[in-house]
C-alpha cells in the first residue's frame, strides 16, 4: 500500500520516460544516494570501506560494462578481465608519462584505450555469434595478459611485472584515505551508471537489444550491424577499463597482471548472471552478492566452528564457496534466468498490494 | 478518390530475377512491376518462392541473376546487390512469416526501433540526455504513439512482446514496419494463423495503411478471399516461376493458376 | 620436435574427445569437461595413495564418474532442456566451479604425482636408429587415443545406441517424438564422457602431475574443437595434432622474436582465424540460418 502508484499520472511523454517514474522509487534512490555519499563515510569503519564497499563499486562498474555487452547486446564475452587490465595498465602509463593530465582525464583515456582493444577483439563478432564469440574473447583474454607481461613498456620495464599505482590527486587534493578513495569511486561509478542507464533507454540501447534478440530482423529495419556491435564492445570495454583503473588506484595499489586472469572474467560473468542480465540494477545486485557471499560464508563457518567446536579449515571454506557459486549459477539459470533484478521487480509488484492480500 | 484512380506509376520493377540455393532453384527468371499506392499480392503454392521473392526485394538474399529497380524521388536506382540495411534506408519495410519481433523488449520499444533510421543523435548525446537526444526521443515517441493508436495496441504498449498472443504480435510487427514511414511495405503472410475476426481486423489495417499513408503494399497471402478483396493486382508464382500476372479476376480465371494452385470448386 | 608437438597434440585430442561426445549427443558444450578430468584424476590418485589397488581404484573412479554423469543429467540438464545453447554453456561453467570445489573439498588441494609405470623417456633404440627422440609415454598415449577413437567411432556409427545418440544431438524434440528415451541416453553419454575424462586425466596426470591446473586443459581443448569441428571425432584428433604441432613450432620459431610465452594464446589465434574463415571447422557441418 505504501508502494501504490495511484494518483501518479503521467501527462507528458517526458514524464513517462523518466528513469524512476514512480515517486516512491525516486525518494528511495535519493535516500540511498544520501546514505552512500554522506552517511557511510561517517559511519563505516576502515575495513568495510576499503575491503568491501570500494571493491563492490569497482566490480559493479565492471559488471555494468559486461552487462552492456552481454546482457543488452547479447555478445557473450569472457575477456572482461583483459579489458580491465588494459584500463589499469594504461592508466598507470598515462599518469606516469603524462602527469600533467590529471587523474580523471587519465582514467578516461585509459578507458578509451580499453575501448580500442575492445573494438579490435570485437571485430570477430561481425562474423561469429554466441559461444564461438566467447571463444574469440578468450583469445583476447590470453593475448592481452601476455602482451602486458612481455612488452616491458606497459609495466615501465619492471622486472617483476608488478607496478605500483601512484597516489591519486585531483587539483592538489589527495585521495589517500579509505574514505576518500571510496567517495571518489562512488562518484565515478554513480556518474557512469547514470550515463549507462540513459544510454540503454535510448536508441542505442534499443539497437543493442535488437541485435541481441534477432540480428537479422534488426538489420532489415535498418540497424547497422557492424556499427552497433562494435559500439557495444567499445562502450563495454570503456566501462571495464575505467573499472580496471579504479581497481588499481583505489583498491589494489600494487598491481600485477595476475590480478586480471580468466577467473576474474568468470566472476564478473557470474555477477551479471546472478544479478540479472540486461539490467543496470542487476549489475549492482550481482556485484553486491558476489562480494558479500565470501564474507557471509566466513562468518557462518566461523559461527559454526564455535558452536559445534569444529575446525573447518580455510581451504575447505573456499572450496565450498566455489561450489556455492557454481551451484547458484545453475540455480539461477534454471529458476530465474533474469536474476535478482527480476526477483526485485516481483517483490515490488507484491509491495503494491501489501499489506492487502489481493 | 477511388483506389484505382490513386494508383500511380511504377515504383518497383523486378527484372529477370533468378535465385538458387546450392542446387535448389528458388526463383527462375521472375519479372513483374509494382505501381505506387497499389496493393500487390503474390500468391502460389508452398515452396513457390514467394518469401524468397520478398527477401530479394529487401536485400536479405542476393539473386544470382536479374536486377531490382526502385524509383526514389523520380530517379531510378538499380541493384542486384543491395543489402537489407540499405533497403531499409530506401524506404522498404517488411514483416516476416515467423514473427521477427524483439522478444526481450516491450511493444513500445519494438515499435520505436522502427524509427532508428530517423534518429540522428550520437550515443554520447544519448548518454547525457540533453538537447538533441532528448528532443528526438520525445518527438519520435509522439510519432510512434500515433501509430500505436492507429493499430489499436495502446493497451499493451508496455507489455513484453514475447508474452503476447500471436495475433497481437503480428499487429505489433506491422506497427514497427509502419514506424519507419516506408514507401514500400512488404508483408509476408500477415494473416497466417489468425481466425476470421483477426483477419478482418488485419485487412482493415492494411487497407487503412494504404489509404491513410498512401503506402505501396506487396503482400504474400494464402487466403484467396483476402487476396480477391484487398489487392489491386496479383502475381502468381509456382516452382519459382511466374505463371500469371493481372487483376484478381483475371488471375482467378487463369487456367494455369487453377491447375497449380486454386483448384476447381466441386 | 615436430613429432613432439604432434604427440602433445594427441594429449589435447584425448580431452577434446570428451567434449565432442557430449556435444554430439546432447548439443551441449560441456565446459566442465576439464573439471571432470581433474575430478577423475584426483579421485584415482587419492585412492591409490590410500593403498587401493590400481585396477580397483580404476573401477571405483569409473563408477564415480558414471554416478556423476547421471546426477549432472538429472540436476542440470533436465531442467534446462529447451533453453538456448548459451544458457546450457553458462550452466556448465557453473558446473565447473561446483566440480572444482567438490574435488578439492573432498580430496584436498595438494598436487599429486601419478605413476602409470611408463617412463617419460625417449626410446633409445629409435633414437639410435633415426635420431628422433620420441618418449615411450607419448607413444603409449597415442596408442590409447587411437584405441579410444576407434571404439567410439564404431560405437556411434554402428550400434543402435550410437544412432540414438546422434539423433538426440540433432534435435531433442524430434528424438523424443520417435520414442528415444532422452534421459537414459544422456546418462549414458555423460558417463562415457566421464570415462574419457578419466583416461585423459590419467594421461595428463601422469605427465604433469595431478593438480588444479588440470582444469585449464578444457581451455586448450576449445581451439582443438574449433579446428576439428565440434561434432567430429576424427576432427578432435586432427585438430589436436595441428594445434599441438603449431603451438610447439610457433614457440620455437616465432617465440624468440616476441619474447616467448606465445603458447598461452597461439592456439587461440589459430582458432580465431578458423572461426573467421571456416567456422564449422575442418570436419564439421555447415550451419545455415533460416530467415
């Protein structure tokens, strides 16, 4: 009953086009933003900020990127981590060699470099589809990692292949504490998420979905295949590239190419499967779920060990975690292929009537 | 003004088109023309090559021989190698036998995709949602809503297309084709799988499109009643060849057509 | 060296065979095949280390794989019967994680050595006679692969079950309509694939040790399948040989020019080329999209 739309009429198309047409939604999102920007930094401790919230935002951004490519445009990609790596290492190089640029422009340029890589490895999508394309993206994943490791320029000829991200400074204001890193990440992710939402609501988003659903028909009604597919790869890789740069600068600090393996690509794929393909909200839900699950499991097993006096080794917990991830993927694919985002929508539908029975 | 008076000059000319898939000859030396504002039917038994013919006209298949000539703004353009994306740019829109809607999107979004060729804003503008992108989106929304009204599908505009019954999906597909404001509309069995009432509705829509928007219509149809009622001229294909071409009455009386397709009333 | 590459390729083919089987019979690309290889090898080795007799361990592991096959069919495949192949593929990715976690949770995660009694040493008499260094082990592996391929090929071509499997791979619905018991068929197929996984696991485990990295063999098998065609048993062999050989040759000849380590992606580069030029592989069937 709290959630009813009754009385909220839209009298112009502009009103109908809003991202949050229902007033309750708008209020909720505003509240959420206030909490995220203002309350959290004041209240949360260091651990939560640096080990949970910041990586959650970063992965959400990467998941958003992958969702644009795989969820909206239907091009399955297993090379997400490679695009993130491209962003991370290019950001490093921009900051290193052109320090006058500033960190935000460096991030943007890094994203553009990642987008370029995305376009190159997206070219096969013009001829191959579905999971053959996934194989092509695997080629990208392996090749990019190899290139970063072997071509010294990327790591500034570091002997170990490891780089250290420089400190983040914007106009003299240093972002060195967990709170500041969190806020910077939050700001960047929030802006990019808004841009993505706008984009997916407009013609570009529709073109992507058309290509996903039936590309022959899309071509027949005039949607240009090549331009659309490559744009999807470019935008998606841009987002992943920026996520990678953030990963290096506001989370990892010390970056090695091994941080961007196929495993990470799978992780992000899992995030969008569980969270909901083709949904911006889903990217966030999935990222939250996968970031929080290991912590939840650790707490659970910790409590179980205490209450039952069992000694459950760390190794076993992490293996069980693997099994749960895999199991959840299968579960969601069978039960709710549109993931948590759809479950959330269903919950909202039910909220309309609650507390009345029908 | 009656329909016969409104029919103009030739706007599409199919000349000696032959199409083969490997060893299978789908079309053999087919020629016919289509005049502006008319409703042209293509009929024939299954496998006669009717869908292939439409596919050739709108660039999905490329014929091994022959050309398609299209009159655009008084000038003739000739192709045998046009691709479907170019065809759309030239004002040809179509519907498919097995509905080719985008199942993951709503009705409104599906019809809006029909406007894609008219949208000019770049993706950056769309992402920021200012100025041109915003205006365009609202403008085209207005145009699309008119078409939705016309096709009487307002009540389902936000429904995901995959969940709609077959008849409504066909209507949505037609709406999407109309959204492009085409000069030439190709309809592949728009009434298949429909009951009598739905067929009547669809006929009405096709005729309204032809009257109201002046769109030239080429349609494939099996229901002879429909064909006789709404078409101005008919082409008959059999085994990839044209066996008759003329008004519905002429074609109905043609012996070759009766033998191949219509049969005789007992 | 070419021979070395070819023989390494045979090892790839062994793994690829498992994929082909499942794809041939159920149209599913089983990404979890690598994890199955790992599970089989790990189970076998762990049993051996606990003092179980070689042949008994083999039988037990085989039984485990069969049970696994049947449960996978029941829990994962049946609910997803009419979903698009991409969904099934993603489900097998999930399955991979489940199996990896399971194997290590049950048997622990240390690497194990596996000794099959055949040394990985060059055969002296051949070296003396022709100057070629071919390891006994590689030869043995090729022999096993040859036997496997021959028996599988006969199975598919000439037996009733084989025919039924091919029907199922073509069209689930149609196969159901003619009365082929889908569930039994799939259980059979996955079990056979499990057996192939076991053989591959033993071979690879003996050569490289049984450890977590075994699961990544699946990734190497993908280019093999693209080259050979997903549904072709001879294709898996030929593809494996070509990939094995070219990888080695590329590493030796092109490698030094670009800093080495090309092996990680060269196979994929070849696969990519094939995808663009001849996506159905050397032996596969062309897929035509109807509008």
